[in-house]
């Protein structure tokens, strides 16, 4: 299905469905505060989705459960048989479902607890991360448990898989989380990335292998280190399956927010995917996938967020050097996004892995030569891992309007890309939304993504236009981004202008130390002779203090000089406006 059609789908049916489900929260008014509604609505939505999915095989599961108990089966054997009977990798062995629960209102609490205990362990783990047991007690105390179950059993809350696909369910979860986040005054974008951005990231990941996948399929793995509700992994899976339905993509992810982790795992269970590959925990301090390598990594880690909580664990691992994830260096404690970048690089398959990861502008340039961020860039570019960096339009994300970038990292560069980095300015490639969602005022439609991908695939130095859309591509040798920071001193001299030597060495004048940023592609001595000595004949370099630095001056590279208007033009406009003002005043005053 075309990207535009998918976006239309989520903007109509899906949003409507999410709104109807969220309306159930009106029954919580008074007992729950608005920012607490999601604590009930989200887990109940997951439960109802499971309930509707299991409805068709409910009797079969109960019969199989009875048979297995009679024959003394338990453990993994029993689990496998019950999953076979349910048709999913989860099941419920209680006699209850939502409909039967409503038949006995006087015993709703006991029966609902029995119903919850009937789920398989993987579902119980999801409910535990929602802290749902506490919410059930609260609903009982507030006398709203029955009415909430009743509302979720209404037609508007029908979530049968034959009515709502897994992809649509992902959209509904996204919309519910957005509503929950807004009621919390929390940034919705902290939990998920809009689909248009993910579609572009998936195209960038699979583009070099698209023909191979179409012809021969694939057996690949994908990982999202900050998976949220796992929608990035879902979109990547959809795209690979769209190219070849026989393609096999096994997904893995880790998430620190317990509620979004629970939704991710629930979503994967419904899809029949690798639910055991959805791990809870802090990726930086408690890596669930140490030693793993993946074909694809897709991620939107938090930026501008400190890593003080993970400081001890990260610094301990950094001491391992390149045996750990953080060998190249550590970024500023105030922003951990580059730590996620390094985590991803460590987990890419050698000779095969590709990563698309979102960063803000600070990853391009913050940090002086020799600093942690500069050393990380030096490693990424110097090891020829950076394939492309794409600047996205502002106002594209729900929770920020600042400039953002997709870094494409590859351990399998095409021959023509070896030793080079492609920069793509897609900041002017967008369509305006009719209705804003938070800070999101623009979208990437099919035409936008196609134009960006054309620039990426052609790997050229040129501008691409499609109507009002503009994308510009520039390619550079890796060395272009590196420089040597050289310390420059001014020598002490006598009255005749001769340098004063001590042990045969020039002595610096205190307080006159300076530095020069000299590109790696230039000869340092030649640069010094040409750019420094003509202006300070007593200058000399202290090469013992040389530091290598790397930065990506994206804004400067794509800067377009716009000449100021001439004074004659400005005066002529001023004169015209003065005449118009005089006319207007005459009409108003009647003179």
C-alpha cells in the first residue's frame, strides 16, 4: 500500500477509533484525575485486543486445557499445546471472557481476577509492567470496574483482528499514548515517531538490498534500542514483507518506559512475532543484547536528555575500550544521544549491518578537538561507517520543532561510497498539514520521500526539484570533515626583532597563545606559511599540542548567500508606501 494511503487511513478510521476508546475515560471522572486515565485505558485496550483475538478459539483452548490437566502435562509442553490451540503465542485458560464477565455483576472483582490469572505468563508480564493489579483495586474502590468492562465490550471497542489489523492497532496505540501524554503535559514524541519519518528511514535502510530481497527474500534481524511501542520495527517489517511476502525479519527491541514496553510486547504477541525479543530495561546501563549483532538497526533515541542516571555503568563500560560499546569516547553528560549511536555501531553485523538513527544538530558539531563528541565523530567517519546524513524539515516531530537528522551508518558500503560521506539537505522537502499535532506542522508524503530517495540513490552533487519540493545532495571525502587544531605562539624577540632562544627553542609571549583550525586535507606547514606568518612573522607552532577534531558543518555547507536589497530598491518601496499612506489618510479624514 502506498505511504499516502496509509497516512490517510490513520488520519480517519484509526483516529476515530482511538477517540471512541478514549471516551470510555468519561466513566472515570471524579475518581481518576485526567492525567491518570491512561493507566486504565491503555491496559484495558491491550486486554480487549487479546480477548477479541482469542474469541474464535476460546472453546478449543478450554477443551485442550482440560485434556492436558487430566493427562498431567505441564510446563513448556502444556504452553506449546495451548498456544497451538489458541492460534497465537499466548492464551487464556479461564472460563471467562469480557462477555461472560458482564453476566455476573455481583462477582465482577473475583471473576475478573480469575480471568487475568488465566492468561499465559507473557501476558501477565505485560500486565505487571502496566501495574494493572493496582488499577483493578482502584477501579473496585471507585465502583467503576464493571462499567469499564461493559464499555470495552461495546461495539465501539471491538478490536477483533479481522476488523483491525496489527498495523492499524499500532496506530490506535500511538493515538491513545499521545492523548495520555497530553493529559500528563508530557511530550508525546518521547514515546513514538510519526509514520512518515519511519517510512523514510525504512527506505534508506533497505534501498541497497531491495532488488535482492524482491528476488530471493531474506532472513534478517532488526533491532530498536529505544523501541517505544515498537512501531519502527513494525513499519520495517511491513516494508520488507511488502517487497517479498516470503521475507523473514526477526525483531528485537529494548524500552525503559514500562507502559510503552508493555504495548510493544502486546503488539508483537498479536502479530505472532518475536515477543520474547521485546526486553524491558535501560539500554545504556542494562544492555539486554550484549554480544548480539543485527542486520538492521532503526531508532529514534532521546536527545537533549542527560545520562546522569547511567553514568557509573557507562563509565565502567567505557574503561573496557573497544571491547565495550563506548570505546571512542563519551559525550557531554547533558546529552546521551551519541551513546545510543555507539551502542548501535557495536551491534551492527560486520560486513552487512545498516543503521538509520535520528539525532539533533549537536551530534554534528559540539565538542572541541579531542573532546568526547569529536572523538566519536572521528571514529565514525574515520572508520568509514557514515554513509549519509539527511537533514529533515523542521516541525516534523510531535515534540520538537528543531532541526533533526537521519544518520545512515553502514558496515557494508557500496563501492562508489567507500571513503565518502553524502550530505542531503531535505529541509525544504515537506507538505504542510491541515491540522497540527503538537509541534508537528508538516509531513513527508510519497513525493517527498521519493525525491529524497532519488538524491540518496544517485549519490551525486546536485539539486533535485519536484514542484515546490527541493532536495540538495553533496558528497565529500571522509577527510573533508577532519581538522588539526594547532597551537600557535608568538615568540619573544629582542629589540632587533630576533627571536630569543632558550636551549635552542623559541620562547612564547605569555597571554598571546592562539590556535588554528587546519583541514586534514591541507599541508600544515604550507597552511601556516600562507595564512599565519604574513600577519605575524614571530608566530610559531607548538606541534606537541596538536589535536585532531571532526565536525560536520552542515549549515555552512548548504548555506545560500542572499544579497541584500539595494538602497535604491528600498527607497522606491518606501516612497510608494508613503504615497499610499497619504491617499488613505485623505480618504479617512475626508480632506
